[in-house]
C-alpha cells in the first residue's frame, strides 16, 4: 500500500508542499508548477480536509470516455473535503496553480449553502474541465483577486470579499462545464445512448425483482462515470434527472405488464423491485394520472 497522508489544515498543506507559512488560516493559492514546490518521490495517497481546485497544464493526450483528446491548453480538477487523491512522481505538470479553502471559510455565508450545487466537486479525475487559453485567463484573474484579498491585512470585509470571489470563480467553472458538455456532443450522445440501453436491459430481465429499483450509482459504475457527472450530463441533454429516467422506464414496463399479463398489481410491483405495492401504485399514478388497476382497463 502507498503511504497515506491526512492533511487537515492549510498550515499542514504548506508543510506538505514546503512553501513556508500560509498568510491566511483557511485559504491559500499554491503555484503547483513551481520548481520550489515539493513533489512526491513515490506514489502517494493523501486526503485533504478542504475544497481544492487544481489548474494544471499537461503534455500529451488524455483519455476521455472512449476517445483521446489533446488537453495541452490546461485542465481543472476539483475535489471536495475528505476525498482521497493519489499523486504520482512522474506526473508531468508544465505549469499550474491550486486553490485550497476550508469549509469553515464558506459555511458562514450564502456560499456555504450553495456548495452542493457545484456538483463538479464530486466528478472523477477523467471528467476534468478542459479550458481554453481565454477561459484560463478569466479563471486566473479570479485567482489573483482571491490571493490579493487574503494577502492584505484581515478586516471585517475580508471573508465576504473572498467568498464573493470564490463564488465568481465557481460560477465561471459552471459556465465552462456547460460549454464542455455541448462541445463534446458526439461523445456525450454516446453516453446517453449507452445509459438508455443499460436501463432498458435492467427492466427487461428479473434484476428488479432480485435487486430492487436501481439508482444512479448502479449505472454510473457500469459506465465508469461518477454519479454526479452522469446526472448532470443526462439533465443537460435530455432535460430529465437520472431518477426521472428510471421511473419513466419502470412505468413503461409496468404498462406492458398490466396489458399483456394477468399478474395482480401487487405481483407487478414486486416484479419491478418495489417492497411495498402502495409505493408502486403512488408512483405509477403520479406519472400517468391513473391507478394501475384503472389503467389496465383503459380502452
């Protein structure tokens, strides 16, 4: 097993990178492409207690889905507090920065309640945001403003201004991710089609009866995607959440069973993975406007 390191404070992070004492206890920006920054001499696994955004410029190509793309312009990777990251000594980073901020910094304001909306903090590394030079310039300006603010003497305005600049940065990241979803339409269309096939296959057999209704994690794991990334992609391309897709496919299967078999409503509910027939009846009615027993007798 590789060495495992817990980094729980900004001070410990600065010690890890060997960059001196931090200027603020809850936030820092580190030039991760600098020759002055310590790099792991062996495969290293560590867990950070804060939000991180890495902007790194790599050489070569990176596999994304089933295809390879040229990412020399730069990539952004996000991690949430408590996530485990593995760094390799042969990682080839030409340049880049890392923004690290503790949850305590944002939890005192509106931004703390909005962090859950920035779902890309739960994406996998292969689902990174790949930015153009113009986009990178915008993000770098945000980072410079954040750095300037925490380097000044702390006063009653400091926290609010830092929070506002972090929120601006994250809103730009959301915009750029939207651009990326649509600029890779062919790849993402393939993902949607793969998901639709998986969900139809799931309800075509006896899996629901044995395993119950599936969740987004079930399909994401089979597609080598993070649940949040799959959910966001489906919503952007179809306008429906993953759960809505699952429920709609379940309803279509239920309609087929109601019309083509003599199974009771309870038997159909168990066949589709419901522990309680009443839950099936309530969901079916919410999607069709009819109770299952009434739907069966429609002309």
